[in-house]
């Protein structure tokens, strides 16, 4: 096995671990009620018209091609 291939395998493993840890953190935050304030703020912004359509944001993004 080449060193490059081994590096890719380790990087993939680390990414999976990172995603698992993120999921656990989100679940813990949700159970503790820490996401309610964010949800309320988002709804308040939506109701006040302070949001843009997602496609408008993505079309302006340099990371996405249209």
C-alpha cells in the first residue's frame, strides 16, 4: 500500500470521527434545549423579512456553480 493511499485512509477515518462527534454534540445540545434560542431567532428573522431565498445565496456563492 502506498503512503498516499494510507494518508487518504487516515483522512477518511478522521472525517468520519469528526462527523460522529458533531452528531453527538448536536444531539446533546438538542436534549439540553440549547437549540431553541437559535430556532426562535431564525423564525423571528423569517417573520420580519430578514431572510433571502437559499438559491439566491447559493447563486452568489463562489463555491457553487450555476
